[in-house]
C-alpha cells in the first residue's frame, strides 16, 4: 500500500517539521556537550532522541506535545548527568570510562589492550593514520573515553609531560 490517507502525510509533514525544529532548538539551548564525542551514556541519549523523533513522526498515537516533552526529559537528564559528573568525580567515574594507555615508550601493553578489547592491528592502523611508521617513534597511545585513540609521538611530547608520564604500575591501570 502506498499510503492510507492524505491527512496522514500532512500530519508527518506538520508534526515532523515542528518536532525537528523543536529538537534542534532544544539541543542548541542545552549546549554543545549534549552531542559531543560519544561515550556510552551520550550514545544512549542520542539513540533515544532519534527513536523519539521517529516515533513522533510516524505514530499518530503520540502527540507532538508528548514528543516534545520526551525530548525535554532526555535532554534534561543528559544535562543533569553532565552537570553532576563535572561536579562530583565519583559520579563521573560511574558514567564514563577512563582513558587507558595501550602503548608506552614504543612498547605495546598486551594486558591493557586485551582488557580494552583492542588488537594490535587497530593500534597500528591509528599509527599509520597519524603518519607514524614505527612503534618505536611513539611515546604513548591512549584509548580515550570516547573510543578514539590519541597518539603522542616521542618528539612531540614536552619534557614535562614525559617526566609525569610513566609506565603504569600494572598494564591494567588507567592512564591519567
């Protein structure tokens, strides 16, 4: 079936446009942190916002007002979680992972890589993307909280950073 009624198509256009504009405005008002690089919590909120938008668009059982309230609840909860995590370190640890050092002074850290579920090929791929030919050129590779990897070359790391950066006592220790 192509469609049931013209009024259903009109509803999708009207409610969809209004919901889209409202969502964009709410996200702009909530600040850039709402959809920053994604950690697990951010991903859940982003998927929930998309699902809510789809439901508002396609389900005549959900009114525009209910959809807008759902957007506000999700964005409000995201704001509350980020606000709390900035002010309370324990809460931050609860909702976010910590960075993990995967390479230190040109050496892969196999236990840390296994615990982080990262294979050597992934690390070497990131090194190639950064133009690093040899592992020995790297001071550190850190798996960041958003899942990306940061590469610190030996010649790029300032001496004060190098003196503070040390091999973890245990390969499983997070990088700070």
